[in-house]
């Protein structure tokens, strides 16, 4: 009997992980006969290949609940599937620890994909001990950057497989051509964009502090696209620091690429990442990048500063200095941008999706 592949992704919130998940799922659907997805996020179902069997709650009620609640319902859905048959391979993109324990109880093979640097979630010895013991039980562990791979080796003594995020430059270019009405950047010398969930990890306050520091020195404007629990905190900062004419907040959109084209510069201010898609997408659309030198991903994408500018995590003065450098040294920065674009071949769409398939095939 041929094995069935179950892709496990309880909560889809529209970020880079979700984009990769949709790309990988649809690619694997072309290669495999029996493939299912377990999720509690019904709003994304139409984005998947019709060949994929979507296993999710009948009610859309779960879409509006917390990520933890979605984990619970999807773990129960996984139990029902594991009870039906033994010939299953699970590829987990979320809730790795819970999913590993469940699969091992049912003697099922599991691949886990870790999405963000351990720097963001291994803060105490007990947690490190649990992750080290449980992750070791997975049959395969996948990460998306070489520095990420090195962290897993150093912190947990675990072997991992590195597969870069697949970058579909043609599709991004096509989507960027959609016409949008956006006059906020008009008559502005320096146009900046940031995209990311409004959560502590993305550290929007460091970005806003840098903008506040520069507002009287440089004619600039910033658009931030996103949504999340820190939205009110961000709005309050903008209002209290008289930045309402300089900073604009736009709600999350599935196609942010037309906004990239209107900007000069993309800034990532994260405390930690995995391999941030937005940096790859910025470079694909010929936009210069300034990023925090956070673990992991940015320094790897930008070749330690050869392909962009890196600032110290959480240091708004360093970021302000880098923004100022870009504003006054455009020609020098353009050379870095052209270097970074030449290095995008590492993230080739077809090459990296094939690596995903090879990883799954080795378990079937």
C-alpha cells in the first residue's frame, strides 16, 4: 500500500510561512497521489490544488480563535486520521512538539519544518531540554537557512536538512503590476516600506523610533502593512510622537507587491526570523534592503552586508544611521542591490521545491 502524506498546518495567518506552505503543498500535489492538509483556517482553502484533500472543521468559527485553540482541534483531527490507517507520513509546519509526540504514539513517520530561529523560543533551560528531547524523536527536521541549521546543531545537537524558501520571481513580478491608488508617497524624497505582523517579534517600535529620530533631518515617509495584537500600541506611538503625516498603517493584504514598487527602501526590524520571505521579495522587485542582523536569515540573504545594510537588533540609532547612509549614498547602495539580486539564484523556485519533494519521497 502506498503511503499517504498529511501536511499539518493548524493556523494560517497570511505570513511568509503560509506562502511557503501553499507553494509546497501545491507542488507536492502534482507529484503525489494521496495528499491531505489538516488545518483550522478555512479562508485559505481556495488557494490549494483541488487534488488535495482538505481536512478541517466544518464551521468557520475556528478561524477566529487563537492559534492554540486551532492546535487543539487539529491535533484531534490528526488523531482521527492516524486511527484510520498506519501507512501515513506527516509533514508538520506548526505545533511541532505536540505533533511529534502524537505521531510517535501512533508509530507514524514525521518530518517537521522549524520556521523561526531558536533564539526566539528557547529562553529557558526547561524549554531547551524539552525541545531537545522531543525534536530528536522526529524522523527528519527541516530548516530554511544554513545559520538556522548551525543553531540547531550547537544548541540541541540535532542534524537538520536545509532547504531555502522557494522564490517565484515571475509570479511576484506579475502580481506587482496590479494598479493601486496610493498617493501617500507623493513628493517624498525617501519612501520606505515595512511588512509584518504586529507582534513583538517584528519589533516595529525600533523602526518607528528610527523614523522619529530622522523626521526633522530627512524628507521621508513610511508605510507599514500588517495586522496583529500590537496594532493599538503602534498607533498610539505614531499619534503621541506626531508621526501621523509621516507613517501610514495599512491592513494586511495578500498582494503587497504593488506597494513595493512605489517605495525606495524596505526595512526589516525583527528580533528573530527563519528566512524572511519579504527580504527575498524586496530584492526580486529591485528594492534595497536594510535589515536587523537578527538570527537567522537576513545576514545570509544579504551576504553579511555585501547585498544590503544590517543594523544591530533593537538599536534605533544604528538603524537611523543606515537609513541616512542609503539616502545620501544611493549609488553605493545600488551596487549592493545588484550584487544581492545576482545571489537570488540560491532561492530558485523549482530547485527548492524539488528538494521538498525529494525529502518527502525519502520517507514514503
